[in-house]
C-alpha cells in the first residue's frame, strides 16, 4: 500500500512540459496508483523532457478502498471552496478528511501553477463501477481536442457542465490543458494496463517522453475499441439527492444504446424512465455517488470542424446584441442569458462558438468563453 501522497516526481535533464497526474481522487479507484507506480519505475530522467508529478488524491479513502470518507473530493473544487483555501480561512489543521485532502492538493497544485502558469497540464486517472471500454473526458477547447484525438478511445465533451466542483473544473479555471482518463471497471487488471498505455501515449504526444513505433502500436492496440475516435456530448444527468434510494437495473454497460421511455433504474422504488433515445453513460453500480447515470449522443464531424473555425473569433460583443444576452461586468468573457427572452437554441449555439455553461436554472444561464 502506497503510504505517501507523492507517488513519484521525475525531472528531466532538459526543459519541457510539466504534467500533474492524480490517481485515487476517488479512493476505491486504486488502479491509477498502480499505473503510476509502474510509470515512475520505468522512467529514465535522461530521456524525459520536462517534469512529471504523480499524486494520490484522497489518501484516507484510498487506504480504506472506498470512494470517500465524508464527502466526494471530486465535487469540492468550487470557486467558493477554493476561495476559502486561498484566503486562509480553511487550512489542513482546521478541517477534516476530504476538505483536508483538498487543502493539501490545492497547495501542491498552486506551487506548480505559480512556477509554470497555464503551461501546467492536468491528467486525472479514474475507473468506473460498470463495465466499459476506456474513454477520455475533456473540457472542449481546440487544443484539448487536438491532443485527445491522438488517443484511440471515445472522447466526451462538456461533462464539467453537469459535474460541478471536479478537479477538472480547477484546471479549467486556471486555463490549463486537462484530461480525465477512465481506464475501465474498478479492480479489473485490464484497467491498470489501459491506464499504463494511455499514460505512455499521452506523455509521448506531449513531447515529455518518447515511444518507439512498436510501442506506439502496442499501446494503441491495447486501447482501441468499437467507439475509438468518436466524440460525444452529455444530454442528461440523473441526479441522486441526499437521502434518495437509487438502484440501477442490472446488465447495463457504459455506452449502451438505450431507447426512449425505457425503464433504467429505480429511485425510491419508483421506475426511472429514459427521457431520450441515446447512449447510457456511467451507470452507477456502487453504493456511494450522486450520479445515477448520464445520457450522451455522438457529435458528427461537421459541427466539430465548424466550431474549430468559429472559435478563432471572439463572439462576446456580437452575442450581447441578441435578445436576453448581457455581459457580466466583472468577467471579461462571461455572459448571462435570460431564458424567457432567448427563445432560440441557446446552449448548442454557445457551445459552437466556444462557450461553456457554468450555471443553469429555469430563469437564466451563465456562460464563460473557453480557452481557444
């Protein structure tokens, strides 16, 4: 059992990108720790260009092999929580369990960010409770898309709009490249193998390490699946509120096609019917968690190509001329949309033009412009 939060630090003999890789942000997802131990044991600093830092996210939960102790560490990275740490109101000494873990992770990340700014790259390793082929989740920037497209797995865009307070949200706020890799199902040997393959490929494409042609083919073959290279977006999240009893119906795997009105689960002993014809994403087959399942759909190549062209232009001034749209004064590229006045397809249009929704209720939406 790994006793230190720091799994490894390798500083190359020449300058290059700096990557922070986290594992076991959910304590029952220990495969990423094993993959990182393997990675650091195989690295030769003489052949590394840049720096690689590997950390365990939630030490107490990892030692108990459970998702979290008191609260989900991967939902704590909200602006309000981070502000309390920055102000000194919350410290490792005056808080407990996941909040203490967050404080320690934040200060480590902060030190790297002060040195390298937005050149810092985040990689977060995870696994799922359901059977799945490996996949990537990224914030939808053009540079993230370009890097992710080298990895032969399905790529999910926009998950951060449905999951608030993730470590990926912190990376987005800092303006850093960030990648969440889900290697497979918890406790499966192949999940570790998939994560090792992904790390070697990503570090190669980042220019930090180098793989031979044979190694590249081997790693890609390891990851390749039916949906490799396809892009998806989230349509729906089935929330589980505190005190609710959720049970997913057995037999579903990640990326399964599901029909509209199909009964997928039970919530407080009442059936949960599927609102869309779509693909099922991350069905929950464990006790802890607030996300019952997601629904996703494939994005065709044309909208991806079009958005890559349109995002070269800042649309903020133009969008404020539309009904119900106004600029938020204290933020350069933040827009507020009045849902009662804006009758057109707000979210698809803003996504196309490079904005992400950071707040959504029945009255209004808040959008921030993504990094190009």
